[in-house]
């Protein structure tokens, strides 16, 4: 089992869900930057944006287990390739360069048959005229108590002392996938061609050069923020520590995640019966705290 080393400082992400438009710019920026053409990474999306209410990715990940139970490590289910979904290939060459004109059409030639990264996009919940949904960006939470680190039998995972990022020494990884079982957020993927698990690295090469991660910098709606939780000038410190409007996802998992969210606030309902949770139908005319803030990390 691995050993969790306490970090001196902790980087944290904050996503304002009132500003996320589900454009997938963050997920595509991450994919293109880190593993677009790497063998075995076809189905990997270290950054994902799913519609809520929804089943997410991997499919029904919230019920797969992992994390800690009464302080003890709890291993969960290992997501199947079909539950992760994606990895699609299409007949682009035939359609675009085959010279067949309109006689051929684009279709899928490989990959998952029943799920994908944003398979249930924009479906949401509720009933007309009060149907509702919001978008939920997800990446590795770089947890303060990362279950993946403790579960790794080969000591391949570690938590960086200087910024709290959870990284992997792939030369030590032997493909045991215990990290995938232990992670309650199921944001670790498996590369079958290289026999190693892989996950978001927090864009640490960019951070070391003073550049924000791709998911933060490329967000067109300025919904994403990054900063140290002990820096009183950072947006995450204000939203998480001072104003307490940004919340972690599933704190009951016990890993103390460091990705936080400003919850979505809907406009007033139409007056018809609302089947959404009470907060989804609450009136609001105020902008979120994050919408009134700026951060140098977003530049």
C-alpha cells in the first residue's frame, strides 16, 4: 500500500456552475494537449463535462464505491470499458477523401456501443414547463487524502509536497488498477496498450511556468478558477474559505477533494408543478460570487 505524504500547500479548482455552458472546450483542450494521439488513450477524457441530473461517466459512477468508510480504505467496482464508453472511430477517409460523393455517409466504425463521455447531454430532469439541467465539469480531485495513493500496491502514486497535485510514476505502475477501484470519483483510466493507469496531471508543466491549466485558461465563460487554498488573494480561497459558496462534490466519500463548485441557481419557476429539487426552482436575481471575481490564473 502507498503512503500519503502531507503537502505544504494545496492547489484547488473552483467551477461556477452558473457560468458553465457545457461547450466542452475544457475537455477538448485537455484531450488535445495531453493524449489525443497517444496509443491506448482513445477513450480517455481526463476532463469531462456531463449533464446533471444524469448518469455521468463512467456510467453510474456515483454508485461504484471507493474512498473511505469509517476512516478505512474501501475498494469499489472497477468500471468496464463499456461503462467508460467512447473510443469511437468514424469513416472519415471514406466520406471526405473517398470520392464517393453523397453515396456514403458518416458512421461509427469502432468504440463503445452504449455509452460515451457526454452520452446523455442536455437530457436533464423535471417535466415541462419546468424541465431543468446543469453542466458538471469533472477532473481528478487531487484529494487531500487520495484513496488511490493508499491503494496502489506498487507505490506508483504520490502527492506533491509543493502544490498537493496527485501524480503517477508510470515506470512503477504495473497495471494493478487498485487505484481505479479506490477512487470514488472514477476519474482514473486504464491504458491497455501500455498496461498502466493514467489520470489528470493538473497540467503541472504549465503550472511550473506560471500558466494556468488548459481547462481553466481555455474556458470561454470564465467559469473555472485555480489557486492555492492558503492564498488569501486567490479566487478559490475567497469562494471556499471566505464566502463559503463553493462546495466539494460528495464529501462523504472521505477523500477531501480539492475541486469545488458554486452550485447552480435557477430562475423563478413558471408556476406550474416543479419536480426539481427545491433549490432548482428557487428565484434568484443575484449573480454568483465567482461571476463578480477575476483571477490571474484565468489569463
